[in-house]
């Protein structure tokens, strides 16, 4: 029987292993941590019963993932839940840009900018079933529905700052800037709108949903599917150079530089150099809070939304993203706040609620951003500080210790500059190939990039199966 090994059990590793096992390959997944999941794990901390997401929290890309949808993970207990509102971007005057599930409701709320919002998202959202597989696939493949994809893709090469000019109000511009900032790139750079556009399109189509009981439920459901297909999972196994078990096919859900170290001189020198020189993105500094009675946002919509983006007007968000990319810590960093408990009350303990947050910081930032995060929340929710019962802090160093893929706190698994976003670690039409027969890269370092969609794993394993 053909044998397969997957190294790393994040959503992409699990998706790759499931794809192999579905094709009848005898598959073993090796994971360094005590549990599988990588960026989709949850933990109970600060107060008994309070459930926090270690990393990924909000899941437009997982819910919209053609691969995850094909698995019917609800059979393994996965349930998606929505808050009343998807995302709110408050401003200093108490107003906010509000993302609602439907394009129409969002457009109506954006007043004079409603028409521009409709023009950008109306058609791609209606066509999501046609464009989703291409949008979440290798970006340079011939699409099956080129016309539908053109409606989504035409503005994608543009800088986020250029798209922002389509909007007149600070609310719409701020809302767009906060979502575009998920790219961790300067917003004046070409293609800096691609990740935000994808998140908004999938978000309108499926909602910015959370997993009941914590994002760890996604990993648990994927692991259950793999085991049901006869796959094996070994945790607590860190694969290093010389540790690779003999296998007909091996997929790495890892940072490319780590793959270069493990595979060593079996890789063609040119590819090994490209993997070793993989460019990193800025970092995330994460703080989880236990908060009595939730966050006292000035803007009432922010009290009803699972996600709140804090960075003020578009120009301020753009300045923070430019600073962190240049290695400078801004005084007021861009901060993302998750209130998953609004969709999933089972994560709270009575009146004490888990608040998830992280700040965008320079790569490998060694300072403590806790106070900057609290100050940024206080700016839009005076009195927040007095409601904090406890915190759990994860610095950029701890982030990379927790998961070797998040080097220097780089939670996107590599800089998503135009070249790496389109191609992955090297310029090629086969972004999953490592140059070694039978060995493939399947992590978020490859297209379509970060998020808990599992599509990198699915495409890499499909490529591996096709070549076997
Ligand atoms: C703070 C934070 C917030 C985020 N928010 C969101 C969000 O809201 N929504 C969203 O969709 N995404 C979010 N993400 C991004 C998302 O988590 C990642 O893009 C996704 O997990 C990448 O999946 P992956 O399978 O490529 O790799 P990972 O999830 O990074 O998994 C890689 C796995 O490989 C293991 N590993 C590493 N080295 C070895 C080795 N040598 N041997 C064996 N195992 C090894 C690691 O332990 C890890 O389990 C967030 C990430 C972070 C950190």
C-alpha cells in the first residue's frame, strides 16, 4: 500500500492528510504539539470555564472553504455560530463602520458609500460558489469561471489605499482599512487589497462565524475525519533533520526554512536557497482577557459584534502597518478584538467573558505591547481597564515557541508581499513542489495563504496524488 507522512498538524496538515487518506494512502500525521490544530487550538485559562482561542478565532475562510465544506464536519460535532454583527470599526467620534452579513444591509448602513460597497462585493458574493475554488486555490491557475472571477479579481492587484479612494466617509474607509490590514502589509503596496477582499467576500457569503466551544473544535473535527478514514496521528513528535520516516509521499505543513533544514541537501540548491531565504512578515502580540460584563464600547454596534478592529481612520491604520513593516513599533498599534462569546455564550463563566486580542507589531518585537493594547481598547471603550479580571499574554517569542511556523510572531506564515502571496517561497507555477520527488510543502506559506481554510493542504495533497 502507498504510504504518506504529513509533518505538522495545523488545518493544512490535517487537510492534506485527509486528502491522502481519502485516496487510499496509508497516512500518518506527525505533530510537535501535545494536540493537533496548529493555529486552531483553544485553551481554558485565567478563570475556570473561560475558553480562549490560542490563534485563529473568526472563520469566514474556514466556513467558506470548498474543501472543509466537502467534509461535512458537522458529523464530527463542528457547529458554526454567528454574533448579531460581523465586524465593527469604531472611530474616535463614537461612530463606526459596520460589516453586516448581507452586502445590502452593510451598504445601507454605509450611507453615501453604500453604492461603492455594493459595486465591490455584490457580484463576487453572489458568484461565490463559482469563484470560491479559484479564489482559494493557486492564484496562477486557469479559473473554471473566468468571467465570474474577473468580477472578484479585477480590483485585487490594487493597493488597499487605492480601493479606499472608492469611499468618501471615514466609517467606510476605516472599515475597509481594518480588514485590509489583515495582510500585515503597507496598504499602499500592490496587492495589499487581496486578503481583505477575500475575507470580505467570504464573510458576506458565509459570515464571520466562530466554532462552538472554541476554534479547537475545527481541529478536533478534522482529526476525527482523518481517524475515520484510517489515518494515524502521533503528537509530541518534533521532526528534525534525519527524523523523516520512510514514506512514498511526504507533505510538510511547515515554514519553508524549516523544510530546507529537514530535507537538507536532497533539495536542489536553488530551491533550498529560496526556502531558506523565505521572507517573514511582521508579528502579532497577543493578550487574552477575562473581563467582567464585557467591553464597555462607546459605539453600541461594537457591543454586538464578534470582531472589533481598532485603529481609527484609514490613514492611521495605513501608518501603523507601514511602521511595523519597517520594524518600528507604533505608539498606537492596530489592534484586533474578538468577542466570540457573543456568538457562543458557552465560552463565558457567568458574567465573566473571554476577550481575545492581538496587536500588529514589528517582526520579532521584544517589548511588551500589553499596555498599548489596553490603551487602544480604552480609547474606544473608556472603563475597560477596570473590568479586567486577568490576562494571558503571548509575546512574539512565545508565539514562535508555541508554533514553529509563526517565526518572530509572524502569524501569516511569511510576508504576504506580492511575490510570496502569488507564488509562495519561490517563483514557480508549482508552489507546492519542493524539488524532491515525493515531497511537498502544504502550509500557509503556499497559496492561497493564511487562514484556517485547509486549502493549501488540499491543493498540495492533490498535486502529490496526481504525480504519484
Ligand atoms: C493570533 C492569531 C490569530 C489568527 N486569527 C485568525 C482568524 O481569526 N481566522 C483565520 O482563519 N486564521 C487566523 N489565524 C491564522 C491561522 O491560524 C493560520 O493561517 C493557520 O493556522 C495556518 O495553518 P497551517 O496548517 O498552515 O499551519 P499551522 O496552523 O501553523 O500548523 C503547523 C503545525 O505544525 C507543527 N509543527 C511545526 N514544526 C513541526 C515539526 N518540526 N515537527 C512536527 N510538527 C511541527 C506546529 O506545532 C503546528 O501544529 C490566526 C493566527 C494567529 C496566531
